[in-house]
C-alpha cells in the first residue's frame, strides 16, 4: 500500500516548478515586479558563480540589505524559475538558517557543470 502512495506523499520539488500554476506565478512576478524579479535572478546566478552555490537564505539577505518591499515568495519563484530553465541545478537540501522558518529545509543550487557540482 505504501509503495502506491509514495509518489503522492513525497515532497517533489520538480513536480511543483513544472506545474501550470507555478508558471502563472512566474508570469505575475514578471509582469508586476519585473525589475525586482530580474534583479533577484541575476543576483542568484552571480552568487552561484562566485560562491559555488546559492540558497533562498542568501537572497533573503539581499532583500533585507536593499530593503526590497513586497511578497518574499518572489525569492522562491526566482530560484524556481532558474531551476526550471536549467540555469541552476539543485545540489542538496539543508535546514534554513532563518529563525522564523524553524529549520525548514531549503534547496541549495549551483551552476550546472561548475565547481562543486561538476
């Protein structure tokens, strides 16, 4: 019985970033917060190239540093869009360092074929 339910019970990141709903979120952020969305995606790629990896925690620090207002879910959408396009690959998961997230697991991403993930 569990073998039949397993695909429905696991937290499968790929199944979420390739849904029509996720693509609609991407379209909305591009339309209404395009400059911020592009900035976060460019920053994620820059950090991944410089450090070898990037996570949502890194982008949270950028958002706080530049005092970027608005829905923080834009961070996950930016990383998800880069992952969906193959610009970033998921290296591993680790607990977030943000206290308010209570140790929830987050993805750590890198550039395909670069450094640590080659």
